[in-house]
């Protein structure tokens, strides 16, 4: 049996992206950036998005995370990690 890895990844991205977009539809910038108690977030600084420095991701319990941080985590951090594991480091 052969597995078309690209087709599997693209299918998962299509399914995931559709759910992601449905959940975020109508979200305002204020809601996106809301961080009532501090913790991990992503914020606009000087025309670009900056991720709060995360010194220890293994802290238990994890700090509060904003919607912006969770969106970054899923869309950038996780996908980057998955692609590196599947395809290796790219230069």
C-alpha cells in the first residue's frame, strides 16, 4: 500500500481550515487581542505581529492564552512543527 502524503496533508488542511474559519467569522480585532489577565499573547508592534516571549512551554499550569496566541500557535507553530517532522528541516 502506498500513501500519498501530500494528499493526506492537503485534505487535513482543508478540513481544519474550514472549521477554523467558521469559528473565527465575525471576530473583532478587540476580541482577537483580548487578554484580561496577562499570559501568552500575540500583539501588533510597529506594523508586525510579535509573539510574547515564552520562556518555559512546559510550565504547569500553562498561563492564560489569548485567542491571538492560540491562532498563532495552531497556524504557525504547530504546522511548522508538523512539516519539519514530515519533510525535514528546509533551508
